[in-house]
């Protein structure tokens, strides 16, 4: 304690972390708290059942309950996989994507285990289906471990997101292969007699997988230790329970339908139910936001920005019924949105009354982003021109395209969050749009450099734009402009746009 009677700063920091932890615990719903308590008691109960010899002859056999039990839990895990995958896709977050793959793996193998329940869908016990849960836990362990440590290398997250179709296909392929192999009952799985690993190699694999779950849980706890939340705590506890379940199934060995067998399987149920309840209590639009990587919340990226605006919109709206104005805007946006988002794979960030704002390459997976943005701008002008043929009195469109570095940063809080692109690149794109002719596209200098000779661009006099001390180089896209779409594979270089 210092002379002023104050505690050292580290003590104050530790007390704040403790208070944060207490607030997180108090925020837990009573039902979820009961699940946590039950989950903590289950391993002890399983150990008692496993070690007491007088329970050796106790068996509770219920194939129908077994089938429904694991089918429902598998469906719960599958629903978690779907919502986490969607959150990962929308925000480009590698941690949440790896979590979704782990849930998909376990839910898929759990469904195989339920489908192979003897005397329900099949008359005989097939070893491949019997051991499916253990296999699922083993396969999912590296994915869980990666979700905890993917932030240690800055290149790892983008690499995972670029490879996400292959990773997802690998999991689905493994499930399909195991299902076919189990139905065929081919070696070496035809000699399996229990649900747990047998043999030194498999027992070592189970031990390593359990350590992987524990290491992932420890890492997630460490990363979020200053501000632990219910969702983070639920994933941490889920990983620990999966590790305990893996050890428990291995220890129970061939004691099928023994009390310890039911207990160790209940650990898996408790883990998924806890995450399910925690996710339900989060804000619906961003359920898994507490797990996002720092690079998801704020990252530097070179992007191409497309800004469009309707010339003369104010005077047009002044003399029209609001319903007529809304119909005009709807007609334009119905053309613009699928063109930018689906055909050229840009992201429509927002509509600002009569304007559209879109970005390309905000996740770093479109090396041809300049070509995509310019091609989208030209195609957008062509589509708008066709709409105006039927409505000559409607306002025309001006478009500006600019490329350069931005910071994509999370803004807002619970209830409303945006991931806005911020920087001079965006400001210049807006100024280029304001200076563009109606029906035309003005392109910035960096976009011109990225395109090379791939598009017909005419230099314009240097522009004096608001807020810029120096004049800006700009290039007018010439008719007919780019007509062919960029190549669909993001890793390829753009062809010449004719």
C-alpha cells in the first residue's frame, strides 16, 4: 500500500476483473445456472458410478429414448452450427466459423449415432454407428483448438475464411464417408465392440483430443478474462464438458447403458444446451459478437468503394407524392442490390435516401476488387438507363469509384452495430460521385493503377474537391465500358474488361 493509502494498480485491476466475473455470473438466467451446476456435478456422479463395483450390474436399456435423446441433441448442435456459420459468413470471423465447424462435426456424428440405434432403424448393432460420437469428438477437437488460437497469427484468420468452402466440404465428406463405411461394416471398424477407444493408439488420441478441448477453453477464458460474458463462459464450459465426456466414454469402455455411460453422454447434452441458452439470450442480430476476433472488430484493408447518387433527386421529390418517390427508389434499388451483391460479389453497406454505398474486398478475398467495382458501376449505369427509358422524368445516376486503404471498424453497441469502412478512400469516392456526369462513372487514381489497361478510361482535369487541399486525379469511364464480369474465383487475376 502506498503512502496515500491506495492499493497498487494491479490489485485494482484484479478487483475489477473479479467484479466483472461476478456480474457475468449474476447475469446468468436461472435455467442456465441450473444447467451449469448440473454440468459441474455430472463428472463426479459419473466417476462414482464408474468406480463403485455394486453398480456394475445396473443397466438401463431404452433404445427409443436413446434414439430420441441423441437426435434432439444432434439437432440442437446442428442449429448452433447454422447460426454460427451465418454469423461467421456475415462478419468474416474465423473463430466463429471454426466453432461452427466443430458443432457441425459433433452434431453430424451424433445424428449417425442416433440413426444406428439397434431395434429402432436397424435390427442389428453396427459398430461404426455405435462409436460415432467418440469419432465426432476426436474429429472436432482440432477445430475447437484452432478456434481458441486462430488470433495468434494475423494471417491465420483470413486464410481460414478463404479456405472455408474446402473445410466445410471436408467435414461433410468425412460424415458421408463414415456413414457409408458404417453401413458396409467394413474393416477395421467391424471389430469394434464398445463406444470408447480401445488400444493404446486410440486411447492416446482420446487423451490428446481432451487436452485440445481444455486448451481451447483456457485460451478463450484468457482472451476474455477482463470482460467475461455469459456466451463466452458457455463456450468455455462446453469445451471442458466435451473433454470430460471424451475421457468418460473412454473410461467407461464397453459398459453400454451403464449409469456412467448415460452420465458421460449427458455431459455433451449439458454443453450444447448451455451454449444454446446463452446464444438465445444474446442480441438476435449479433448473437456471437462477444466471440469475434479483434481483427473482425477492426481491420485495415485495401478496398474499392462504389458510391452512387441520383442527380436532381431533391427537386424531383419536392413535386411528387411520397409514394411515387418511394416507388422510384424501390425500382432502382431492386436493380442495384442484386447486381452489386450477387453478380459482382460486392457488399451493399447502406442506402442513404437516394444514394448507394458499396465496398469490394472488405474481407481481403477479392484481389480483383478494382475490376469488380468498375464493372459493377458500368453495369449499374446500363441497368439504370434501361429503367429510365420507361420513365424519362426519373433522376439519373452518378457513380464514383475509388480504391485505397480503409479501416473497417465496429461501431455501435447492443441493439445496433455496423462495421463501417472509414478513411480518405471513402471520402474521395463520394467526391468523385458528386463530380461525375449524369449516367457516367468517375474513377480514382488508385483504381486506375490497379486496372492498368483493362478498362477504357479517359483522364479528366484534376478535380478540386471539398475537404482536400490538393486536386484529385480522376478518370472517366468510356462507353461501352466493362461488360464482362470478373472471374468467379477470388484467387484469380481479372481478365481484360472489354
